[in-house]
């Protein structure tokens, strides 16, 4: 289920000088003695298929790696490729394997940047972070989700790409802890009234796509940071306009600007306590529907921002 990193994917231009290094020149396998940012793939579109979306997201991690190869390297912050969890027919088992790998990497002092794959990665990332926090004394988890969808559907018939944050809410309820969830970019045309009602009952906070400005988001982000001990940030690429991100499982008719996402990530980085934000992921890259690679390049830009924030 876990496959080691394929470093043949990391290729690109090389320029002279130490300050001209790119990710493809510095990336390697994780070193426990030197914590850094670990990329961990989640090759799954099983949750998307179960959710009746466009399949193909299983190819997302490697497409993202190719697009990230030319990103400029930051001096002193190692970038590692920790391989990929490949999900075949047992989604829960794949999520558990990803969670175990995430917890182990966090235990070694690394930050983890997940490369999806469908948004079923959300339940996997959360479980890995929660497991790590339990081993180190526990902590309140704040979740920021950039998404056109709440992904709060009822998982009683099994988890899908549309259920991860409901699964997290249910887990919080079982454990008697708060559900701290902020969703930015919600489309009123892509979520039923029942989902809005559940979001309100569960105490979720959100901005619709038409409400998303840095000024509106900033106080909500700050409030989430102030009431939690650890952050998990997830970017679902279907939150972006279809013209920017056509290669996703469910293209957005309207979407939110990539600039808004980047400004929010930078604000979160500025207001987060040191060490509080060490997990993030990018979901729903579907290279089957991304013939010119524009979605992968957008994902790479967001990954670069996330690597600066969590590293």
C-alpha cells in the first residue's frame, strides 16, 4: 500500500550557484536527524468514485511532483519525498495507512504536506495529526478548508470524498471535544440546504464564494488560531475557478481566486504560534482532465506557499 518515492519524477532546469537551487536538486528521502517538510502522496480516487465524481485523482500526487520540481528551494529547510500511500479497493485501510505514516513523520519532527488524491485525504490527515497529538499530550485541532463543498455528508453508508469533515465532527463528538472547522469558498449552488443546516448545528464557520475577501477571512482565521492548539489546513482545488483549475473532480462554476487562498495562507502563517501548524494537504488534482497542466501548476504554487508555512 505504501510505495517509496520515485525520484525520476523530479526533473527540471538547473542554474549555477547555491542560491539557484530548485526542489528537484535538493529533494531526498526523509532524514530523522534533520526535520523538514515531507511530501506524502495519497493516490486515491476511490472516495471520488463513491461520491460520483470524475475519477482520475489517483494520478494527482505524481502530477503534482512533476509540477513542483522547478520550485525554488529555501536555504536551510529540507524538502523530502516520503513516498505515496496507494489506495486500491479498501478506502478505510488506505486512510489508516496514510494516518500512520503521517503520525510517524510528525513524531520525527517533520511537517507533512499531503498530495492528493481525492478529498478523502482529509479524514486520513486528521487521524494522523490526532494520533500524534494524543501521543504528546493531546490538543485542540483547528481545521481550515478551502473548498466549494462543505464535505459534511453523512458517512453512515461508508466514507467518500464528500464525508471527511463529518467523520471528523463525529469523532470529536465521540471524544467530547470541540469541532473547530472553518470552510472558505462554499458554493451555495453546490451544497444542499441540509448541509448548510448541519454546518450550523455542528458549529462550523464558513464564507461563501461571494463573501471571500482577505478582510472577511482574517478575523475568522485569527479566531480559529486563538481557540486551538494545532492547525490542519487543506486546499481542495475544486474551490478555484474552472478556468484556473479544470483538472479536478468537480469543476467550480464560479470559485474563489487563487490570490485569496495565498493571502489567507500567509496570514495564517503570520498569526500561528511556532510549531502549531505542521500538517496540510492539497486535494482533488485530477490530471486526466488537466491536459495543459495548468491545475498542477496552480497546485504547485499553493504547495510552495504551504511548504513555507508549515516548514
